[in-house]
């Protein structure tokens, strides 16, 4: 897939949570970590939880997981400590948004949602959601060229026909594109995020984001910005992830 190339990336403007690390090394087993040592195994690798959560998309998600393990640290997509907690912290966490998209599609009677994932980075949650929800169409918005290359490689490897990569900052698309749903994870505080993402949400659409424990505080502090960009009914849900896995916080805001 071709990646569009607008103006050069600006790390400060995107304010994306840095997932990069110091240069990694390959150990004798061919696996990657920062010190050249064998990384710890992920305790969920063989858990039945993976099949329960991902269902028909499990094979694709395992392909993505394997690429992250083998190349993610070396290419600066994830930190070395993340290899042993990819399932819980990243893949299952991203999957927690899938029920919110399904519910919204059913609520609005939309068979094929147009979804934008802002600041897709290594593919969380955009690639995970695209694999889980093949009936919906995903645009993965990412300003950094090397991350766009990574995303396109994974789209091709996983055979995703419902996903494309757009190299851009969210602000560059204002007035150019709108989506039924906009998602993101670990991009910025709501006071900044509202101005970046709400102009991309179609009227009647929804912004759905993975946030940390301070999610409600962020919404409370950003009420003026949310109203300014026609956001309404902002609330936080404590979303289940999987049995034995800590739930996550999901922010939902409707566009008036």
C-alpha cells in the first residue's frame, strides 16, 4: 500500500508517547533485547484468553505479535521491557475498544464504519482493531515515516484489506476528512487532544480513546476544549480486557 507524504514530521506537535529505545542487539537465539540477553517469556503466550478475546482474528494477531517480538525493539517500535508483556499491555488492551466500535455501529445502523486511528505508532490500537473488525474500514494516521513503513508491512503481512496508512498529523486533515469514529491511545492529554481529533469526527460520530487512570480528571479539565470542538456526552468507562487482566479506561465523546 502506498503511504501519502505531506509535510515533514514534527515530534513535538504530535506529542506522541515515545515508545522508542536505545539501539538493540540480537542475542545468540536470534531474539532481541537491549543487553543481548534472552527476553522473559510473556506469561500469556499460551493462555486460552488469547483465543477467547481474538476469536477468528487470533491467527492474524499472533502474526503481528511475532513480528513485534522479532523486530519491534530493533526498529524502535516498542521498548525492550515490553516484549514480555505485549499481550496484556498492548494487544489485549487495544482489543478492549472493539466492543465499543461494534456497539456504536449497531446503535447508528452503520454496516461499515469509517474509522481513523490517530497516532497509530506501532499499531496500537489501529492494527489490532482492523484485524478484529474486518467489516469496518480503518485509516491509520501516523506522521513518522519509519512507523508508516512498519504499519504498511504489517498490513501486507496480515493481508488486511480494510486498512490503509496515511502519513500525516491529525491537524493537517482538518477540513479534508471526517470519520464515523476516531480512536487513539497514549497520544496527549484531552486538553490538547480535543482540538486535534474532534474536527475529524463526523457530526453524530464518536471519539473513542484508551486512557489511563486519570481519564476522568482529563475530561473535567478539558470541558471547555471539548465544547469548543462540538464534543458532548463525554464520559469514561472501565472496560474489561480479559479474565485475570486489569481493566482499562475508555473515553467516549460524541460530536454534536
